[in-house]
């Protein structure tokens, strides 16, 4: 396993001088502070260099880390020193994710996509019949791990421990007496009692339409309660009623 392998002096070099799939029977990579040293001040390698390349949160900036990115033309010595001190947080997240994966066998489910944007938009959701690869300690349990090289895998994590998140698609069918403007949220409660609120959509909502969003939740098990939350936009005058006819929650790993 390569934990945010070094990028400077190694990125886009011949395979004989950097980590690549031929270095072991199975090579998995976790990219957490990847980029270009000059433009991003990033210590990790951005290019794919394993059988499975995991890019949590896109692989460049980790939630909970204040990684400084300053355009080269505006950099001063102080900017560079602050950026240097910030490197450790994102770079070390690969170790923290791997360590947590050991005690969370069903966590860190990754989705095979061409880009992080495609992952965010749900283009690679849910997992196919053969399942999804797991980032970290259990990456080698993926049946198709060595069928191809440089397979890109994306997922999101939390900003603090526990980092593991479980991706779900939430579909809300609106029940309303008229077209209304506002915000739709839902609150989920797990069987362990954890309750979290998530934004689904905002804007104009028409009766009978279905609105969806993808969320990354801390709730790993079954969901015991779903709450529909509606907030009318300030200044929007109406006397209608807004509710949910149906809320569907689809787990990505199913």
C-alpha cells in the first residue's frame, strides 16, 4: 500500500524510478495531498501509479485540514512557510484513514469513476453487482483488484475521527398544495441513536416532482427514523402546505 506517495521529483517519471503496479502482486494507493509542488505546494503524487488508486475527497484537499494554496505570483516567504507547515495534515491523513480502516471493515467504500466530479454527481452510484473496492486494509478483498492497472476510485470522508462515511442516494417526492420556494432537508436517525441532518435541495419545488441528492453519512447500519424538514424562503408569500409523499434512501454498497 502506498500512503500518499511522494510526488516531487517522481511525478510523471519512468516507472523504474517511482512506485508502479509492477512493484508487487497488488499495489493500492491512497492519495490525500496530491498535486504539483510548485502550483499546489503538495507533497503527494497526483498521477495513478497502482492497480487501485484511491482519491478520498478528490485526493487534493482533505476536510478538516487547512491546506494553503497560494498562486505563485502572490507568494511571499511567509505564505510559503505557512503552506509548508500545513502539508503535514493532508499528507498524514492517508495513515489515519488506513489505520481506521483496520477496525472498520465495511467502511471507506470506493466508487470507480473517471473523475471526482463524476463521483460527486452520482454517475458511478451504486456499486455494481461485483461490489466496490474498499480503501485501506481491506483493499485486497476486491475480486477485480488486478484485472486492470491504474483504476481510479473515489469516496468522501469526514473531517475528524471517525473518518468513514457511507454514501446514500436520497429521493424525495414532494407533496404540496402549490409550487413553493424553500429548502428541503432530511434528518436521519440510526439504530445507534445518532441523528444527523442533510441538505437535499433548495429553490422552487413543484407538487409530485422527485428531488434527489447524494449524501455521505456517519450512519453505517440501518436507519430507524427519517424526518422531512422544510424551510420556506424569506419573502416568499404563500399559504400552501409542503410535505413529502415518499422518501427513498438507497445505499451505495447494496
